[in-house]
């Protein structure tokens, strides 16, 4: 028997994956910032700064994806409410 998921369930699962990805990216950012602070004492941090920029860009992209999923869910809810039964 095939399990069928309600669209909201799929959306919630996607948001959970995005939230987990964001959490991991934030952890990476903390690590890189610590490395930058340590390496800046020695004058080496060019590659780490590039990594920080990429990680921060990824976090911002994930934030936009989460916001987009919220809009999709709201539109889906609105369609469900206004659709005839």
C-alpha cells in the first residue's frame, strides 16, 4: 500500500530539511569565524574570509527558501479554504 502525503506534510518536511541545513551552515560559520580570529593574529585569513562569505551567502539563500516555503504553504492553505468541496 502506497503512503500518500498531504502537500502540507511534504512542505513541512522540506522546511525541516532547510532548517537543518541552516543550522549546520551556522555551525560552520562559527567555526570559520573562530579560525579567522586565530589566523588573523598570524596574518593569514584570505581563504577563510572567502569561506565565510560563501557560508553567509548560503545561509541567506536558505532563509529566502524558508520564507518562500511559507508563502507556498499560505497560498496552498488559501486555495484549500476557497476551493469547493
